[in-house]
């Protein structure tokens, strides 16, 4: 099965929800922060892996919001907002790969 979904503790119980019943997805959902503190051994390693995957996915969005100022919505139409988001995602890729491009 190649369908994997990674989520934070807000997605706990997603496999029980009606809209997710018919989906063929492996869910990798992190546990609540209070429970994570009590874990040790292999369970703690698994939670660390889940968190690292989420961090890799969320980092470009942090860059778009903080470095390029896309934290507030501008009401300029769906097409213009979509194009701006595509442009900022491209800029985020360039900033991320800057060290490889300059080498």
C-alpha cells in the first residue's frame, strides 16, 4: 500500500470518521504531547520519526508565511491568490536549494 497520510495529534481517530471509512490509507498520526513525554524505547523512536516527517512538510509553509509575508489573506480573487501561492512556493524552493545552485 503506497497511500500514507501523516498528521499531528489533531488527526487522532481519523480512521473511525465517516469520511475516511472507504479510503485505503495507512494513517501515521502522532500522539498527544502529554502522552509522548511518557514514552520510551521503540515507541518514542516511532513518534520522533513521525514528527520529523511532519517537520519536513511544514517547513516550506513556515518559510512562505514568515519570509515572504503570506500570513494574512488578501482578497484579490481565487486566481490571483493561487498564482501568488505558486510563485511563493517556487521562491521557497529556490531559497531552500540556494546552496546547491551556487555550488
